[in-house]
């Protein structure tokens, strides 16, 4: 199955676990993109990493809503946690923050104290200039869809590339957001070169990173 918009649910018990399809976003008219290469032995298969499909998933505090990043649409989709239908769903687009020499690709998502925090990467794949590779985090109000950019940095290393398929140059992308008990924000930078790697053996030179972000005296990240 080459469906890129499936959300699955796993139920665990003392007897084991069972995983079933919870929601198919494509069937619910929120397509998540189409695989251009479906043969997993073809190195072009890795080109789609971070470009289509679904990213982070978050659950509301009352567990009534599920939020998921639709990478292909550049948005966050909200759906009920029980028997979702198209009429019950909402979509919150997140605008490109002004990427230079590449595209803006969302992935990271966190529900925290009533707000959604969604993060994405300016890929710099066109310019292949590390200075253009930046990550951006937005605070999203799930009640009305309002978004505001709260943090960005050019710290990430490298730029996105798909050729050569066995390349091992670092290519950071923002994949996760968490908060500490003290209220600091922790962001995870994965190394995309390892995710899309296609070559003999395994890639050993991976350089992910973790950043800690805190607010200044004026409340700015």
C-alpha cells in the first residue's frame, strides 16, 4: 500500500497488541502527496523523505482531538479522536516564513498548555547554501487557527540534497519539539542524509543535534 496519509492506532493488552487503520486522510479529502517512486529498492524512493506524507502527531489535553502535520499541504489537520469524518475536520495552513533557495517543509508538532507548536525547515536545496538552511517554529491557536512565528535560527548545518543517494553530508531538519518542566523549549534536529540514505551497508556518519531555547526577560524566545 502506497498510501501516504494513514494514521494507525495500536491497542495493547496483556495478550499482546493490535494495530489497525484509524484514519485515511486521503479518503477524507486531505491527501498527503503521492509517491513518485514506489520500489523501495530504487534509490529515488528516498527523495520523498520529509517532502510528502505525515509528520508529527499530537493529542489535545482532553484527548478529544488529534492534530497531525500534513507535510505535502504545509498544514496541520485537526480531527476527532473517535470516528472522524470530513465534516468534523479542520485544516490550519502554516505560511512559508520567507525561505531563500529552497522550500519550507513542516514536520515537528507539540500540544502544550492549550497551544500547538509547529516547526519546519527551509531546505536550502536550491541554493545549496548552508546560510539558507533555517528552522522556524510557530505557535498555533487551535481554536481559530491564528499562527505567529515565535522562534527561528540559522544554527542547523548543511542543506537538503538527494544526489548522490549515498551522500553523507549533514542535512539537518526540525523533527520534534518538547517542553521542560521549567518551560524551556527543546527542539530536535535530525540528519536527513541518514533518513534518505541509499548505498552499500549503513551510514555511520550521522550528526543530529538538540537545542534548548528559553525566553528572555521580555518573554521572547
